[in-house]
């Protein structure tokens, strides 16, 4: 297994991610990250596996999100 595939392996843990702040007036990059996570409206929640990629996206817009272990 290559190192790239091992980084993207799914963890058993899942995260519930909620968009708690509005995307209005935010930089375009922040809006794109939120859309990639599946967050299109304020107060919407999604569940994702805890991977390095998802963690990086969460860190990018952490000031707009609430994250819980699902």
C-alpha cells in the first residue's frame, strides 16, 4: 500500500460537523471548503470519517464550525 493510500484510510471515528456561522462576506476559499464538506446553509450538519484530509478542511474554517464526535 502506498503512503498516499494509507493517509486516506478511513478511521473508525466519525465527526459531526455543523456550520454555525454564516458564509456571507467570507473569502471565496472558505466558501469552497464549506461546500466541499457538504455544508451549504447555516446550522446544517454533516457526518464525515475522521481523516487527515477532513481535519485539514476543518482547521481551515474552524472559526465557522462546531465539531463533535458522532
